[in-house]
C-alpha cells in the first residue's frame, strides 16, 4: 500500500514537472505579473534574481541551477534579504537559520557534482514554529518553550534535510496552534506578537499556520510547512492567497510536532502553486528523494494534466460566509463549467453532529498528547504546570488573557474513558461518511467549498471571527484537502477548498493543478494599511 502511494505521488509529480517546464506552460501567477497587480515597496529589496520570484516554480529553479544561471546560495540570499526588508511589515518570520547559506553552499557543491538529492535540493523552506528543530527554538509561540531547543529534529525536518532543502528559519503561529483560549486572535503569540495579512495589514492572516502563509504571500520563501488539526493549513492558505495541502492522516509523520490531537494532527506543505506543494509533499511523505538523473525518470502519465473536462465536482456553497464569498463561488463554478467540468450542488450530511462532537473529543486528546510532548522538553512538564506558567507570566496575556481550552482539557475525561471512545468513533464514522456518501451519490472526483471568508480585522479585544465549517469533514475524517486561490472580495483573497477520499492526495493535487490553471486567481499582495469597514463581523 505504501509503495503504491509513493508511485501515485511520483507519477503526479512527473506530469506536473513536465507541464511546468514545457514551452508555453501556464504559470499561475503570469496574469498577475503582467497586470501589474500590487507588489511590495521596492526600497531596501535585493536586486532581482533575473526572474519573477513571486511566480517561479521549483522545477524552473532547478532548471536554472542545472544550467548554471542560478545557485542555491544566490536564491537563499535573495530570500534572506527579502525577510529583512519585508518581514517588519507583516511579522511572519520569527527566526532565520544562521547556517542557511552554508546549507545552500553544500547544495551548490552537489549540483556541480551532478549528485543532487531531488527537486527540493537547494530550495529554501520555512517551518512553522511548532515543528521541532534541534538547532533553532521551537516554541509553539509560548514563552513556556522559549528556553532550550528540542534535542532532535522532527521526522519531517530530517526528511527535508536529507532531501537537500535549505532550512531558512521558523514562522510565527497562533500560540499553541489556536488551542488555548475560547476567543483567541489568530496569528498572535507571546513569542512573536501579531502576524499581519500582506494583502491588507489590519486584517487577520487566519491560523494557526499564519506565519507560513503570510511569508509565502510576501515571497519570503519558496515553500513552507504548516500544521493542521482542523483548518490550520487551509484557512491561512485561503486568506493569504496561497496553496495549502492538508495530507491524509498518517501520510506525514507527526513525530516532533507540538500536538493537539493524534487523531487529527498533520503537518503539510504550503506554497504559491500546486507543483511546489506536490514536490514538498513527496519529500514529507517519504516520496521521491532519489539522486542524480533518477529524478528525471518521473513519468508524465497524467495525460489530461490541466484539463477539467469530464471531472465532476460537488460544490458546497456555504452562504453563511457572506454574499461576496458566494459570488466568488458562482464565478468559480462558471469557469470550471466553461473548462468542461460538471459542477453540481451538494450538502454533505452530518455537519451539525460533527460540530457538536469534535470539541469535547479534542479536549481529551489534547490533555493526553500535550502531556506527552511537554515531558520531552525543558519547562512545564504537563498541562497543569503550563496553566500555572501562563498565570504567572503577564506577557502571555497581552493580547487575550484566556486559557479556557487548557482548563477544560485538564478536566476532560481521559482517552481511556468509554464515553470519550464512543464520541471519537462516532466522529470519525460520520466525517468519513459525510465525504464518502456525498462523493458516491453524485459520482464526484472531489467536493469543493469556499475555504474562508474575507479576512476579518485583527482585534485582540474581540478575537477571531472564524467559524468556517468547510475544513471540518476532511480534518475529522483524516482525508486530504487542498486550498487553491479562487478570487478575492474587496481585495482580500478567497480560496477554493477541494476534498477527496482517504489517500487520494495525488488525485486531489492533480485536480488542484487543473483548477489553478483555469482560475488564474493568484494576485500579489499590496500591503494596504486598510480597506474600509469589516463586513465579516
């Protein structure tokens, strides 16, 4: 089963790589670049690397490295300088790795020898700061973990290093991955402060992978790693106008990632386009990291790459996210139909019951899993000590004071309790059935829904306005989901969320590439201070 999954991802990547490099291949950002859609202030930015950093793909970068017109050292230096110039506006990157240029130089030596480790060799990557790194802080945004780094890398970091990726640094996040307060503010942490949405700076980036998404939107890295329990990859991707993939549960190792729930947690790739997302998934999931010319043996067997003809997509409209989002979905459906897809209206069942059951299950799981993680780190050794730490450190309460979820988790039934076990079993069953039954009834290739509303105004006093149900079925079921840019509402990005069945990650990424190709929805951020009234409240 595992080898079949590797082959399906490798086959997908082969087709995407071929499509990315062929003459005249569509680039998801070309229309934006040609239209002159907003770009960051140029003062203090490094010289142009000779291509559009906003829209270049990993295969294009590797082609330049192969012909000697680009080095990883130069690419890493450009991203590092952009972080220095742009990050003060958005506060997305917490730390940069002082060894990044050394890592890049090692990659350049491999390129000169013709001994590259795969498509991520020499490519800069930012990691969400709840992913363990032995040589950089890993804090989950909390001062409680701001002392010594972990003793070892997360498994996914080991895979990235083995693939030759350049670990560029760590990104800010919603503290404890948004599982602390009843009314948190996404993108805020005591360690990093508030991350801002690059499109409109007074608007929220969503969370909890806020820094990863905002850094990508601002072109501060080529790819980034996020994590999700329910919505924490796809919502930031949607609200920052980038691509985010929540893999099937278990496809990417959870070892060394600060947890909420082993039943739902996963890390996943984020990028500005689907091809880079797919290439990163292949590394994270133990996919193709072969040496030399073997990388070129990827087969372009997906002969209908970029075509939506004959695909059946079920659109779950969610008008509760507002008229502007519904209008984006209407335009999206029209464009997909024009490309030959059949788009039908669907309403996945059991959503009310899922919303009722998920929260109490996560409370029990968080208590179990955070206790296990804290025991591996210096600082508070369990949830009770963590609660006490927050009470004694005023900086932990500078945006919002609450830690209601911590307190409820401490009192929640243990995961050995029969009532808890019944809740989790019912949750998983209903979530899987909500997707499986919908796809079977309508003979679908995927279910689509809006990923997010337009970004709300960041306000510590009010907290988030993030009741976004579209991520829940796939998150609870452990099935894959993928957000791609769909359009905008008042200058704020809106994503299209695609969901499919278990281990259909390759098929979903292939469909996502076709949707991305058709919609051409990516636009560069404009770093506006504000855009007027917040209609999401």
